[in-house]
């Protein structure tokens, strides 16, 4: 592109030549300057006029930005309506979660009376249902509702954690109750009075007898600590396990003992082998359950694992 510059008829004409790149740069610079000037005018003149209420300019500015403000208002209303609907869905889910947490806490043995003083007001008051406002909710109202939902969700999370802890505690306690049969087989002599095979007189039989072949594995009826693994004049080779809370199980007339005092054993772990040591007429396991040193009927404990065991224990056989 060429530009001719002259000052008169007889003056010498000056020629200025511009490349396409120079023209593009000049156009860009001109556009930048115009944008800068318009921005300055808009900021210092029109906005100031709108704020201070200048007679003519403020009306022009308001007319220009009115559509923009209306679009922004519609966008905000649509967002608030969507948020309100979402809050309603969250509240409905929280109501179901509250009912579920009440059932789970009941299964875990958590009483509502002990939790009532700790419940948040939003939960303890028993309120629920979807969020339905009489008119379009404001942002502040939605923020308060969401804050309440967040607090209630945290409460139910803590309640589920506490209930899970109680369930685990109940499971651990169940593992320490002798409900697993120590020998896989039928029961011979049960708990109660019987004719003593040695003296021929009536005597109390303080446990259950499990007839089995010599060398049959004997397993721990529950998890515990070995307190005795030694010879006894009447019981022969004997193992005693302490399960806590004054509960002890005794395994007598063993052929071989596989554990040592102080050893931790789990439910179902082999601890000895069936034998006929001590005061016995043949290979069998004599199994006792003692609470605070007082013999109890083991069939009541084993019934949880084998319902027909108590009925079978009612019979009497010649083997002690």
C-alpha cells in the first residue's frame, strides 16, 4: 500500500509505502486505543452518571444495561429454583437415611434415650420431608437449609460409626462365648446327675462327654487365653481357657495337649487331642463351662451353634 503526500502543485510529492503486516499492526493498535478510550469513557462517565443519577446520561445507561440485568436476574432465579429442587431431594434422602440409622442403631443396641441429648435440633425434633417453599427461596434461606442438612448428615455419619463399633463389640463378645462344639460328633453323657461309672452311686456330671476315637482333634469352643495345660488327677491331661468376664471352658481326658499357658487361641483352633487320661473308662472329651467357678450346662451355650444338641444331651450312655 502506498500513500502520496503533497503540499501544493509545484511541491515535490512524497511517497510512503506500507506493507500488509504494518497495516495490520496499525489497525490493531488503533482498535486497542479505541477500546481503551471507550472503556475509560464508560467507566468514568456512564457508570458515574448511573450512580449519581445524571439527568440524561443515567437514563441512557440504564436503558443499555437493563437487558443485561434482566438476563442476570433470570439466570439467578433459574439457579435458585434448581438449588431448591436439589435441596428438596437431599432432604428426602436424609429422611430415609434417618429411618435407616434408627433401625441400624436399634440392631446395635443403641438406645434412643442415650442419644437424645446429643442429637442436633434439626434431627432431634423429628422434622423431615422435601423442601417446598411458599415462595421462591432466597440464597440465604437455601444456605441455612444446606447448613442444616450438612449438620444432620454429619450426625448420622457419626451414629453409623458408633453403631458399627457396637456391632463389632457384640461380635467380639460372641466370639468369646463357647458356642462352637469342641469335637465334631454326638454327645454322650450330658450335664446333671447320673450313676458314677466307678462308684455306682449318683453323682453330678459337671459337663458334656463327646465320645470319639483317640487322637481326634479338640478345638477351642471360643477365643480365649490358655490358663491351664497340665495333668489333673481326675481330669488327666487338661486344658482350660479363660474367655473373660469369669467365663472358663475346660477340656479334659486329653491324649495330647497342643497349647501352652498364656497362649492366645481363636475359636476353632486345635488345642488338644481326644484321649482317655485321668479318671476315664474310654476315649472321649469331657467338656465343661464354668462361670465364676460354678459349672454350667454347656448345652445351653452350644445350642446357638447346634440346636439339637440340648436334646441329644438329655440322653445317657455308659461312657463317662
